[in-house]
C-alpha cells in the first residue's frame, strides 16, 4: 500500500464489543500512566538519588535525560517492530522490560548502575509509548480516534499527578528506591490484563531495522545533548565545542544516509502526506517549549520562593487534573471538526500560560502559579489528542507503528533538549552551576540574587512562549490542506 493512500475501513477492527474496547483502552491508559508517573516522580527524587548514590551534580540529570534519550532513539525502530511482529506483542513486551528496568533501578548501587538501568527502563518505555498510538488506531475507526487519544491523555495526566503526590510522599517519608518498586505491581497487573483483552488485528509487514541509522542519530544527538548539558554547569571549551559540532555533523550524515535507504529509520516518504510534516513539527516545538516549563517552574518555586520539592510540585497538580478532564472532550472535538482546530487552539492557550509565567516575581502570589498551571494543562490536553489523531488519520494502517514512533521521536527530541535550553537561558543572571543546583533541589536563593534569577526566568519563559508560537504556526498551516469536517469523516 502506498503511503499517500487513505486507509480502508477494513484496516481497523470495528467489530470489537464496547466492553472489550473499554478494557482495551484501560490497558493502553495504564501504559501511558505508568510512564508518566516515572517522568514526574524521578524529578522529585533527584536530590535524594544524588546524595544516596554520591552522583555528581552535573551527572544526576542524566537519570532523567538518559531515559528520554533512549525513548527518542528507539521510538521509530520499536514502532517498526510492532508493524513486523505485532503491535500488541511489542506493547506487552515493553511492559515486561519496563518492570525489569524499574526493579533494577530500585536496586542501583552507584551512578553508572542507576543511569544504565534507567536506559533499560527507557527501552521498555519506548516499546510501550511507540506502540500505544498504533494499538489505539487498530482498535478504533478514524472517526473515534480523537476521543480515544483524549482518554489516553487522561492516563498521562493521572500518571503525572500520581508521580507528584506519590513521589513527594515517598521521598519525604520513605526511601527513593520505592519510586521504582511501585512500578512492578502496576506493570504486572497491566500485562495480565493486556494478555486477556488485546489482540493484533492487522496484517504484519516484513521490514528491516536500520541499525546504522539508529547509531548515527544516537551518537549525533548524544554529542549535541551532552555538550549542551555540560554548558549548564561549565564554561564553553574546546571539548564541549568539538562534541557539539561533531554531533551536528553526525545528525547531518544521518539525514543523508536515510535518504538513500529503502527502509530508513525515519521513513522520509511519510512527509509526502501533506498534513504529516506540520503535525510532526508542531509536536517537536511543543515538546521543546512545554517540557521546559516543568523545570522552570520548579526552579522558581524551589529557588527564589524556597519551597520544598513536594510543596513546589503540588502547586502544579490542579493543572494536570483539569488537563485530564479536558482531554476526552478535546478528542471528541477533533473527531467532529478537524484535529487542526483543538490542536492550534490548545497551543495558543499554552502561549497565554507561558506569558503569565513570564511575569512571576519574588513576591508574586502563588495563586498565579496555580492559575498558569491550570491554563497550561488545559492547552496541552487540547493539543495532544488532536495532534495524535491528525497523524494516525493521515497514514495507512500498515505503517501505524512507524507513524506513531515518528510522532514520539519528534516530541522527545524537543523534550530532551528543553532542559538544556531552560537552564542556559534562565542562568544568564547567575552562575550556571547555581542554576543547576536550584533545579535538582540542592540550593535555594534569597535577597538580590533571587531577584536576579527571577529576571533570568522571565527570559526563559518568553523563549518557551516563542517556541510555542512556532508550534502553533506549524499546526495552523494544516488548514490549507483541507483538514475540515468532510475530510476528517473520510479519513
């Protein structure tokens, strides 16, 4: 089947009963929930992990970034595995790998072991997140996918809230190791349910893995990201500059290599579908702008405001709760109109939230932080289900796995670089090392230094707002491709 062709109604399973679909959706939501828990819960535990395992300040962030980087590198390849061997099988395998990785993280004994086991956990997370979108596309016809992706965003919001609440409680009253142990029973229950209710419904397709492409992209992104992360705590030198330039060269070689491959890691032919390119670019810039917000707000609350990691994170809970409630309605709107409408509106709403964050001062009422968090959560929950639905409506069923993986890749590329961007911009008024220490919760600010750092945060929030505007522009360009009600109905 050519990529440009629309999928047929027979490409998806429309015969499943409603109770079966509910159970299947619950399994997929659990996968998203467990990975979301691990994103927010680990951020809260960084200070304890650093002290317990004697990790250097410049290395502890790799406990977060290493996990995201692995998901970024493997997203399209494990999506390809789903197309080859069955999306449900790969999804279930992802749960098992994630469980093993979580248990290993809980048993870590030094810096190398925790980062290494987080990489293993990231491999499982890649299998889960990259195939979950394809599993939903298999289960639901095009006209119902927006709503399904909306419920998926409920899983993400619930997981983020659980990560904050459980993470704060565990770090405060128990050992940090329990932030990983709690994944084990949840994951085992999800696997047991998945085996009972999920079935592969599409014909498998013979594909080859692109190992060389994966290595080129991996080395390139690692070089750029490692150098950018080093810049958050050190001055620019020949080593950092060389790694940055070397990483860019490898990424360029990766693009040239992919253009000559018959089955590349990133299937560039998918960009021939008019709506795919702006959708993926919107996802890239939204991740770059929005994931940094978590870092920036926590830095503000823990630094100038002197709050503990738990109290700082609890202020963000209302935004996640409202976001979870809005997700299904935004998804239904995407089904009834066109994905471009709620997606672009959601991005515009997030711009407003970022501009509010950009006006925070040392003595600003914390209520304003909650208000901005609620607005940001509402915008994000309008964007994600609609944007996911736009990609999966546009591509044919045989490449659901690849398309879902590419969407995850573009989003994660933005996310893995957002940390470095946030620190570099926010720290222009104080030392980068101090800014880094504020983020991981090992330092606080008072007096004139707090005011100077807050001024730096303003620039960082405005930078994120500019990136979010770019995302909205890319999203809005889909209007000219005729993504209206009529096309959505025939997708």
